C-alpha cells in the first residue's frame, strides 16, 4: 500500500512539474489605440500581464541556454514596451 501511495504521489508531482513548464500560447494582440475602447484596453492589459507572467515562469523552468533566455527576455520587454506605448497613446486620444 505504501508503494502504491508513493507511486501516485510521485506521478502527480512529476506530471504537475511537467505541465508547469510549458511555453505560453501566442501573444495577445495589441489593439489600435486610436480606435480602441476602454474595456478593450483593460481586457488586453489583463491578457498582457498574464502572458508576461506565464512567459517569465516558462523561462525560469525551461532548459534554454542563458543566451536564448536573454533573447527571449529582450523580446518580452519589447512586447511589453509596445503595449505600454499603446496605453499612453490611448490615454492621450481619450483626453
């Protein structure tokens, strides 16, 4: 019985850790700040935050080389900067 419980716990542990290190899905699309509405920007903000967190989690557990991780982080920063610029433009257009 102890061996069975150990096997169940071990398989659950390994399956969770394997699932935790999966690359996130595609990046959320950034709406055009000139035509977007507030609800759309808020929704995109939440999606971008989730994507960035998921990507950071993935990079921390992946077996990528340091160079590849650095490149991925730079791409992630550029994506976040693009969204932040869209937010600034949206706020200017809304005023």
